[in-house]
C-alpha cells in the first residue's frame, strides 16, 4: 500500500512520527493532576491561578450474572471510565443480586455500607455501574448525602469533555439533554414552585392560574433546545451526505475502522496514513470521525475512516444522537474491526461492538477482524482468538508488526469492479480517465492519435458512462 510504505519501518519509543504532532493530546494532559505534587502558590493575588480539583469517587456495581471474572472486568472498565473523566477512585464496592433494587439500585444494607465508606474516605461522589432512574438517584443521594451519578451520565461527561467539532458538541449536548429530560429532579420548594397568576408579575388573561412548576418549565426549555439542536444536526447531516454521495459518484470504496473504545483504532489509522489523529490511552479519546484517502499497490483509491469507539451498554441516547456519525460504518464497503488482544475479555468486547453494529444496521457489511496490541498481549490469548476467528489478522499498531499483511488483505477484500470495458476515450475526457484510474482495474492502456485505448474492469455506473466510447 503506497501511502503506508514508510509507516511500516521499525518503531521505537523515540519515534512517534506516524501519530503526528498530537497537539490536542498535549493540551489534554496539561490539565491532568499529578499525584504527590500539591505545591500551592504563595502569592494569592495571582488571579490567573486555578487549582485543578479532581472528584474523589467510590464505585458501586451490582453483579447480576456471569462469572467473577466478568464482574471484575466490568468494575475495571468502570474505574477506567472514572479516571478518563478526571476522577480519583478511592474504593470499589460490588453486590451480588439477582436484580438491582428498584428503589436504591443496591440493597438497604449495602446503602449503609456505601455511606460508611464515603465518610471514611472523604469521597464526594458515588458512581454506579448501571443506568439509574430519577427515583433511584434521589433515594441514594438522600441516604448517602453525596452526589450520585450513573454509568450513562459518566460516559456522557467524557463525551462532553472530548468533543471538539461543532457536530460532535451538538451530538453530545443532544444526548445529555435527552438523558436529563427523563431525570429532572426537584428539591424542597422547587417541586411545587409555580409561576402563574400574580406570581407571574400580573401577566393578565392567559397568565393566571396554577401555571407551571419549576420542573415543567425546565422540561419545556430542554424540549425547545433539543428542537434547535435537531435542526442544526439536520444541516450537518446534509453536508455529510453530500460528501458520501460524492464518494459514491466517483465509486471510491470506503473502509471504516470500528471497535471497542481504546482498542487502538486511531493508532492503526495513523500507522496506515500518517493522519495525525489524536492517540491517547483513554476511553473515547476519538469522537469526531476522520477520513483519509489511500491507494492500493495497483493505484486504486479508497477511503479509510476512524470512527467513535463502542462500549458495553452504550447509552441509547448516545447511539441516537451519534447515529449520523455511526452510519459511516453502516454505509462502508468493509469494516475493519479492531480488537484489543491485551484486554482480559476481548470476546466480550467483540460481542459488544457487534451488538452496536446490529443496532445501526451494519451487520450486512463485510467484516475484517484485526487483533491489535499483540506486542503486549498474552500469547495464549492471541492463540485462542486466532482459533476462534481463523480469518483474523494479527498486528501491532505500535511496532508496525503485521501491517504489511493487513495491507495485502485490505486490497483483496475491497469490492472489485465488475464490468469489463474496451473503450477509446477522447483526450478531452480526462475526467473519465481519472475515474478509471482511481476506481477501476486497468489491464491495458495505449495512447493513440484519436484518444486513449483502455481495457479495464470498472463499476456498472462508470461502465454506462463509457458505453458511447466502446471500440467493439
């Protein structure tokens, strides 16, 4: 693959060139707290000084099914999510139950235990590994006396902090508002505070009466904002669809890189294309799709797109908000499914990704499974995965191992042109020759006095446009 030839050179710790300058990563890391460094500025008049305070959290999970390893892996992932959001994890608690408690998520005895742990550790937040409704959140906060958030809110918070593009920010805000609308809560007088009659400032006819409660007002404002965001995202969708249509018109095959979050999708894209996409050992580091053009060894063009990572129990509101972005995968000609072979539960991650692909209607797209991070993976696990998935490719985006084989297989799996043509293209139709070069497979080419004589395999649409120049 011509674009990636120089990217296949041996990689060492001092050569990160294929990842680009990574300015965004430096910006993110500049806001990270460093343990053990708590020096305060002596001159308190320096108003520009801001001390970054990370939340101190306790993690809580209800183990309803699966093995002990499954429960441990789920808690490890929740810990990584919390740390990605900028929290310091102080303790973790797991309860074995057949079903989460409908009132408090965990049993009453465990609620008291959580409160004792919070008081002992000085935690200011409790994060639950599940999706809680408004009543469960309120009951837990009333009893534990600190803020309680669920897994969905945690993921939305990470997305909000990582979104950079206008589209990404709009999608995240939409998902957050949908989540908040279903969980509006009031405390004390807020539940009954109304703005009708004279309280509304003597609004007169149509302004008197019981009016709206505070929660109803908030819900209405959220609905209005959601409507504005939907209109804005429709305009963005139109732009994205125009670009897709342009690629389809030019019959450029598209490849989408999908996979679990932090599987190494961006590193792989950088290795293959020198795209300079942000690479970070964190969950959901990449939210905005990046598309790059590449060429096969015989000169055919195709696009390679890095997509947002998936995770188990990906919030439904997030899937809906990011549907236009995720559809890059559903409309691709080939999915490169990247798997972190060093993860303790790679099969579980494969299943989670395929579930999300089914939700967005991408199950019919051909899939190429790529085992990544094999330089740090357990060799026994790699052997097991290869046995379970015989057609997979074993690579390491960090060292460059296996990328040549991946390039060859990518070329083989791209959709092949189907129609044989034997045409004499006039020199003034250079646009057609350009498309034959980019999307077709040329078997013979000769420049004559009347034009370019070409024998090639092309897609049906291009074959129709070339029909008037047939030599037969």
